[in-house]
């Protein structure tokens, strides 16, 4: 059973998650048909910057985050930004979009100059997230849990981060049982995606350098 | 790594500022 306090926490996280989205004028540009390779590069960079800003605003609303050591806050955000961005993008791809939008978006990414060996695992990840059919609360909590991962590089006070992450894991576990009574392994599957995300994060630096060379 | 410098910059600025205002 989810307690009253846990419900309040869940609502807070979900509201913050929904409130902080990439501005529409930025996302609209993604669907414009004509673009040169350089415009594409600039646009994807603008998108990434916007995603990080949105992510920071969301994170500020996670109860207790701003009470952490300031440098630890930066270490957590720096360590998780790429993973949180992959999660958010995965959700964009698993949502039902108007006709043709998914194709335009996918084409843009494929033409970004990122090599195929990185594109394939990325789209495989998007697909595996889509297959989970997460509810919004699960998406928001999973993002918060990703950000509050204590063992990121340069984090000094692991215990303080753990204390913030644990209640989120607890609510998510209960929510999974309630939302997916037929799938006892659902929570474990969600945590498995976090491992996949770590792998993607690991290859991201390589992906960036291959992109730059291209 | 150099590739992360931009990221840290954006994070620091966003943590200081307030987009909601």
C-alpha cells in the first residue's frame, strides 16, 4: 500500500516532471523539413542544451536535492544528464506522435553524423523502453532515481544521496506492483533499464568524438 | 574530459538561475 506521504512525494515529482519540458518553439524546429548538415548539428546541440536546462529545473524540485552539497549537486547532474536525456527521448519515441513525425525525427538523428554502431543501441534502448508501457509516474520517478545515483564520479557524500534515492525506489517498487499486478518482475525490469542506460552513457563520450570527426 | 566542459557550464548556470521566473 502506498502511504499518504508517498503519494504526496509521487505527485510532487510528477508535477515537476510535467512542468519542465523542452519549450515548444525548440521542438517545433525539429519537424521542419529543410535543413543542411550544419543546421542539423546546431539544432541538435540547441535541443541538448535545452534538455539539460529542463533537467536541472526538474531536479531542483526533487525534495532534498538543493540541501545536498553544491558540488555534489553538480556531480550528480553531470553524471546523470546523458542518461536522463536518453530516458526522456525514449519516452518521446514511445509516445504516439502525429503521422510522419516519428520518421522525420528518426531521419534527423540518423543524418546527424553519429555513426551506425551508436545509433543502433540507442534506438534499441528507445524500443525497449517503449515495450514497458510505463505510466507517467513511473517515468518521472525513474528519472529522479537516475539523477540520485550515489556512485557517480566526484560525489563526496554518498550517504546523503542514498537517503534521497531510497524513498523514491520504495514508491516506485510499490507503484509497479499496483500498476502491473500480472508482472511480478516489472520493477526488476525497470531497474534493468537503468543498467542499459549506464552502458549508453559509457559510449556517449565516444559517440560525441565520432560525431565531431564526421 | 573536454567534451563534458560545456555540460558542466550549462548545469552550473541553470542551478544558479531560475528559468521559471
